[in-house]
């Protein structure tokens, strides 16, 4: 089942004075009735031992595996109360109090106590606030009583609320000791003593008088409860004293508690907070406009599940390798951080408004406001000092102020921007402009160096510069747009000249360049250099020779605008595009992509990019900054789970509780549904399988289901593997022993009976023909003609004969694999034809599937002497259009046998599907064969008379279905009136379904 993302929530805890802490953005997926839940009212969730998510709803029990909701028809009653104890669910529905084993999907619910509607007492019809103690006593309440049912199903009842006229739904039970049950109620705390089998008010006045809304046992020593006066009390069981009293946040009643090993959570009807166990302070975690009924936290996946009155919300934390920092500013125009430098332990960042922000000690604060409205192009770092490159000069950034550096820019910045400034190994200050010659200055005196570069004027005036950097060997590299070269050059100190690495003696093969517009330079280890460009990136050695080419044609790269690029400690290459952060995995020689589904707030990362000394990446985005741990980002989000959810056998749902599936003689169609149970975004998990260890792996993408139609008898060991979008494969696999028993039609007795029947039939038919030959000759001819026409309308018998001969040829030449693939395709085609022939109308999808199978088989059989192409216009929904079956194949066959095969050289068949209007479908079959006239001449020369019964029958069928249907056949000619093929135009009046 497809799951829609109904909301994305970014929670930001902002601090005054423009100082921002690291924030935790959560992404929310909402699942409702429209996604498969039996009801939008979800009262609670629970993970069983296998980590399937059970959901208790107003209309029964449902199980979620991350892809689909499994609902049980025998558990679809209204559920009023429930309790999970290990893998046993206790619940109350309209029939009574029941128990269900949820360790598997196969068990039925057991009735514990049925409701009695035959008397006037309403109390025996309710089992609210269910709790099970260590001796399996089931505690609950009705209108006026607290009661428990023991293992012998005997009921003990205690009248505690004689004046109560409505059910309490917030009573909580706690087994403080083996013989003692504490009961939290809106009327105060009570204690049940097993020795006396009696319930009394709590001995402590503070607890006895508490008007409790919710309660929770944090550990063996601590109880927590919320009161109607909006307080949270932590009670020390060991000392019988109050540890602390916390005022509830925003004076909202706390209706629920939950915890993990590290965190305590509280929630009101709309908000969830965390409690710091050290200082007992609260912090808002999540808000929703839905009523929160229950909160469940899965520490292993770091995902929270929130049951609400409008479905269940999946609260997804970002990847642990991402830290996000946002400003508190709201601007009308996009304000992106475009330039980053690292100084000491601080990251200095510049945004498009010319403001400078500093990230230091997990605080993100503004340190400079561009009150002068300077056009600031970027930041540089010179001798551990931040330099600001602006339109009116370059400045030191000291004490949060701009201090001019006294150099003569010679009006270079009037129509150009300063891209970067750096100190060269020769102790010169170089200023790189977007256009023109680099400014060279003596670093000590800041005087302009008159020594000119020896490059010609065209080199400086004909290119646009984007980046300059010094590598680990002291060589200066320059990149930009060089229309007459390839965008990369290095500086030769002896020649005082930039050498373009596209020169023949350096890189004779220019096809290795990914383009001529390079954006950024990345300095790697061991002399490796990386150059990002529009359309990919190159790795270059210290001599300028290209050693690696990575582009979207060879690798899975989304987005052509590649900017920042860097190398991690394992020689993987990270690079940013407008469609996310990509990483070239060196050991796997593949590219993976990290996007918003991994926790990035945006995919466009074409702005500020910097690799920090600690190995993290700093990425500038709109109104914020991302710190990304390269090592953590490459860790898998899979958690080593994999389970079979359900199977369909011959269309019937079946559950299994082991890893062996046996299909009986008549069961040859099976679909298996499974899940990694990581509850990740669908796009982050991929699957593949193989039937036996000697078979090749079959990729099935993101959809975890496998279908086998007409599965051959045999013993299979099915293995399913899952891996994430970064190429990490989890260790746990799904292993299923699948046994398909042979049907009677493939057994030896059947073949013996079949042989006898065939022989008897042949003898009978032979005698019948001899006796009736003269009197029924004409009648038999008509029958045969009708049979041939009907058979031809479905498929040319010559095609089937030739196909079987091709299969036999594969077998004779011991090409069993090819024979098997060919036979499977042929059987699929035959099955499609037989199934379609039973219908007057079939979906266009099925017709196209049959047509593709036919053309594939003919192409393979005829050694691929022709190409075919099927084009479906975008406005067509093939699943909703219905046409007569086997309509197009006769025309395609005619084009092949009388057009393509008669010509010399390679042929082509194209079939186009277009909608002329809402009720008219046009199908055009084009071939580049020899044309009808030439084909007829060839047939005449061979002495062959041929009439296309299939074409005529198809035309008759179309006319019978609707007189407005028509077929037009045209001969095609080139400019010299030479035949160049045939066009068949079929116009059909449509019927829509669904």
C-alpha cells in the first residue's frame, strides 16, 4: 500500500538575541483510514516480539509492517479498552473481555468473560482500564467498581465509586509488591492487599486526596502521576516521600506518560514534552492539532508512534549524522548562506544579505549586520584570519567589524566580483576576480606586483573564474568556465603561467573531461585533487592527469549542478548538487544520494560548502547551516530485522508462523509480502531475491513483495536480502523453504491416461472421418475454416510452431537457460491470450503486455533483425481504457512478415497510442518495410497466394463492436516515390471502467 506524507513539521526552539542552538527537526508521516487503517480512531500501539506494529483502533486490531496494514476480519469489533502484556493482548469489545496471542497472525481471540446484556445492571458490561499482574489476574473497572478476574475466570469486585454515573477511563494499576496493587483514580490512590483481599484508601494523605489524571511507574523506586491541578508528582516508593513537584508545561493537563531507557515523556492532548531526570525540567518535543491518545517510542529505530483520534503519526528523527542550525530571522526574499570558512573551533558564515554568523560551541549567532548594504561576495581565510571580499575592497574581520586591507584593486570590482583571496607559497596575496587577471600583491608591503603573468590576454578575458586553491604540494589550481579549453589549470612558477590540463601532453583524451565549466576545487589525500563541474566531476593527480570521471551518464547522480566537493578519510568523495548530498563510494564504485528522506531540511545544497578539520561537512542553506558527519551519514539505518508478513495463495490470504511453505497440487500461484520492519521511508530500502543459491539475484526495488505465477513443481530455498539507499546490506535475510508439489496433470498416471485418451480419440476421429468423408466434406471444410480463423485471430499457428522449434533448438544446443527464459516468455504470452480470449473487453494495459511479449519473442527468434517501439501518450491511463483483446497483434505480425522480413537490412516497427478525444483511441502501426505492393509482387513471384484472415477477422470484430470503429491502411513513400513502409491507423470508440 502506498503511504502519503500528510505533513512535515520542523520544530525549532529559538533563543533571543539571534542566538540559535542545535535543533531537532522531526518529519511526520500520518496514516489514516485512507492508508488502510480500519478506523481513524487509534487508541494505542505496541510492538510484538518480531517488531510488527500492532494498532488498537475503534474498529478492531490492525498490524503495520511499514508498507501495508493487515486487518483481521475476526477482530473488527469496536474496542473500548486494552492492555498488552508481552505478546498477549487483553481487550474489551462489544462481546466481552478477550485475550489474543499476537506472537503470530494465526490465532483467534479467546473469550475470558462475556458481557451480559440480559439484565439491568450496566456494570457487568464493562471492563475498562485493563491491567494484568504477575499472577495473571486481570484488573479493570466499571462504573462503580474496581474488579479483577483470576485465572479460573472468577470475578472479585470492590465498590469504590457508588455515585459514579460515567466510566472512568484514566484509572491505572501498579503492582508495587507481589501481594500489593496500587490503584490511581480521579478519587485518589487506593491499595489492594492480597492477604485481606480488600481495597483501602492510601495511607499517605497527599496520595489519598490526589485527583489523578494519569500515572506511571518510572522504575522500581519511583511513581509519577499528574493531577487535575496541573502538577506532576514524583513519588519515592522507598521512602514514601515526594521527590519533586513539577508544574505542567503551559498549565495543560498531562494525560499520559511513557519512557525509554534514556528519556521520560509526558503528553497532553496536543503536546509531547521530555523530562530531564537530572533537574526535572521539561522541554517541548512535538505539537499536533490532533488529540493524542498514546505515545510509543522505539529506541532501536529512533521513531515515535503517536496514536491520535485522526490516525497514527510517525515521528521521524533526522539522521544522527546531521546537526541543523537555523536563524530566527524571517525575510521576504530567500536569504541563503553562501560562503563558509573555519577559524579555530568556529565556523564563520556569510549570507546573501551580507550578514556574518558564527557557529561556535553549538551556538549559532549573528556577529555582523551589513548596515552599509555592501555587496559582499564571500569569505576567505588568510593566516587564520577571516577576510571579507566585497565590491569596494577586501577587509579583515576583527572584533565583529570590517577593517580595510590597503591594497589597490585598480577598479577591478566595479563590474566583477571578488571570488577568493589567498596567500601563495611565494608569500604573495592573490585576489581572484570573476573575470580578468588575478591581482598579485606582496604580502608584507601589500604593494602591487608588476610582474605579469605570461598567459595571453585571451586567457584572462575569455574565461570566467570560480575557484582557486593551493594543494598539499604548494601548487596553485584555478577553475572556471573556459569555452575554448576545459576549465582546469595549474600555475607553473618557472613559466609564470597557468597551464591548462587539456593540453595534449597532459590529457590527450579530452573525452575524460566532464565539461568545460568547473565550479570548485577539493583537495584530497595522497596528491588527489577533485574538480566539480556542471555535469559531473573529475579526479586529477598532482601532474594534472585525469584519473577518474564521474558523471550522470555512468553513475546515479541526480542534478547536474555540482558544487562543493571533498574527500573523507576512507577516500569516499562527497559532493553537493541541487538534488541533495551525493557520495561516491570508492569501494563499491557507485554513487549514493542523501536527501530530505534522510533528514536534510532541503535538497538544494549548491551554496556554501566546507569540509571542517574534524571531518564534518558544513553546508549553507536558506536561513541556516547543516553540519554533516560523513562517517555517520554512511552508516546504515537498517536495524537487522526481516520478517514475512503474509502470503496469497491462488488469491486467498494465508498466514504462516514458520519459514516453510508447502503448496499443494492445485496451488501454483503465490505472492509473498515481507518487510525489513525498519519503518524507513520507502525510497531508502531496496530488496532483491533468488530462488536457490545457484540462481542469479533478481532486483525488486522498493516494493517488498514477490509473485510467482504457475510456479513449477520443485523444492526452493528462497532468500530475500534488503539494502539501503547507500548500498549497505543488512546481515539478516529472509529465508523461506518453498515446496511446490506437482499437480496431477504433471504426474505419470496422468500422462498414461492422456496417452490412452489421445490414441482412442485419434482412432475414433479417423473412423469418423472415413465414414463421413463424402457426406460431410463441405461441412468439415467450413468447420476447419472457422477453427483456423478463430485460431488466427488469437495467434498465428506458424508463430507457435516456429517458437517451439526455437525452444527445441536451444535445448538441442544445450542452451537450457535461454530455453527456459524463452519458454517462460512464451507461456506468459499463451496465458495472456487464453485469459484475454474469455473477455469481450480487456484493459489496454493487458493488450500492451501481450503485444510486447509477442514482439519480444519474434525479435529473439529472428535474431533481433528488427527493433520495435511502443509509445503511449501521457494523457492515456492504460488501466482505465478497455478494448477488444488481441486487436493489434495481427497488424504487427503483418508488418513483420510482409514488410520487415522482405527487406534487406534492419527493420523497425513503431506502435503509437493516442487519445483523439475522451472516447476515441487511435492506434498507429508503422513499419519501414517494403510496402504492400512490393510484398504482393514477391508473393506472386514465389507463386504464393495469401490472404490475411487475421486482418479481416480483426476488422470484422471492430465493426461488430461499434460501426464507428475503423481501420485505414496506407502505403508510405519517400520523396522519390519509393516505398518506405506501411501505416495502419486503427480508430476505436472506447469504454471506460473503474
